[in-house]
C-alpha cells in the first residue's frame, strides 16, 4: 500500500515536471526555431517527441545511476549536442526578453548588431572553456 | 450590379502560377465570374503582394458596370513555397536538430534534478509512505512515467484526429509561420 502511495506521489510530481518542461520548451520557441533550422519540413511533432524521449533519458541517467559504458566518444558527442542546446536556449531566452530589438535600437547598423552577437557567442564559449579548463592548468 | 469581394490575408502555394480564384472570393459568384477568376493567373516568384485595389482593377476591367465592395483584407501575401527536395545536407541538419533536442532535453531535466536534489526528494517520499529508507526505484519509474505523461498532455502528441483543439505546440508553430509570412510580405513591399 505504501509503495502505491509513494508511486502515485512520484507520478504526480513527474506529471507536473513533464508539463512544466514541455511548456518551457514551447514558451521559449525552441521547437519552432529548431524546426526552421532543420532541413526537412513537417517534423515538428517528431522534434517534440525527441525532446520528450531525451527528458526520459535524462531521468534514467540522473535518478537510477545507470551507465552505458559506451566510451568517451559518445560522452563527447552527447556533451557537444548538450552544449548546442544551451546555445539555442540562450538565444531563445535573449529573444523572449527582447534583447535583440533592444540591441538593434542602440545600434541601428546591422553589421554592428551581428558583431555584438558574435562577441556574445565568443564570450559564452570562452567563459565555458575557462570554467572547465581553468582547473586543468592550475 | 453589386459584387462583394473578400481577399485572403495570406496564401501559400507550391506553384509559381496562382489563379485569382485561390486568393479572392466573390459574391454573387456566377458562372462567368467563376470562369474569369479561374482563368486570371498571378505569377509568384518568391512572394507576391496583391492589393485589393489591383483585384478591383482586374475585375472591373472585365466587368465594366461592376460596383465592387471589398469586405476582406486590403492586401494578400502570396508565398511561393516549393516542395523541399531531400538533400544529404538537409537530412544531416535534421539529424542534428533531433540530437540537440534529445540531449538538450536530457540535460534540462538533469539540471533540474540536480537543482532540486530530486533523488533526495524521492527518498523522502518513499520514507514518508513506506517508512525507513526504502528503495526509490519504483518511485523513480513512476516519476519518469509521470514526466512522459506530462509531455504528452501538454504537447498533445497523440491526439485523436477528431479533436480539433490546437495544442500549445500547434499555436507556437502557427505564430511562427504567421510572423515569417508577415516579415516576408513587409520585406517584399520595401
């Protein structure tokens, strides 16, 4: 009986977390932005399904302590795509809070705006490298 | 004779030649008018913006005594969307998008679990209901199933075909498509 209660509580928590995660993806416009970047049309629902599968994958990886032992190449590939997601996330967030129109108002020349965005990207990459590689060179 | 014309706001087509009947509705639509609208073609290269005044000009050029009243949009953006060819690069980009979403989704939920110390929360739940330090595996499985259900609920991924209610995803994609069409129409006017 106690197992049923704890499972029901966990199911309800998961339901809320899953709803919040999907709403979060949608509010930031991650699906629409990435579907525009993809080469093949009409896959928006499949993209949403991939994100849902990824979230479940993340659940199993973080809650059950599983290990695939697939090798560093897979870990590096997963890290690369996770980093790409963070990049998409940051730009989506910047768009939601209207950072780009604000930058455009202050710098009306498009070339300068692009340069500012490139500096933003470079600073993110440099910051991340510094964060992870800093201790290596200490 | 009085004619009421209604011009659509936007019109997407896969063909470079669009009949006028595709973008405008005329009432009363007699046989002669129907044939005229079908035969009158508009050439679309990338995007074409058709003003209602042009449509009135075209119709009154043919029907001299027409008294035309517009009840629709003042202009129609006709977008030419050619069918997409499946290329190697396109497949590669689509694959990359799938991987970004898959690993991004995993990263987002793992970050969330780390932030809220979800393992500890599940342990507390099991301890509360089962007492002691019970195994959290079943609670973890139920939690994961809940996450999947939550996703399905919000995204409405497997909705029945009869259900016409749009999901959040449908609305987001619709907004994006409208913004894109508006941008292209405004850009073509400049």
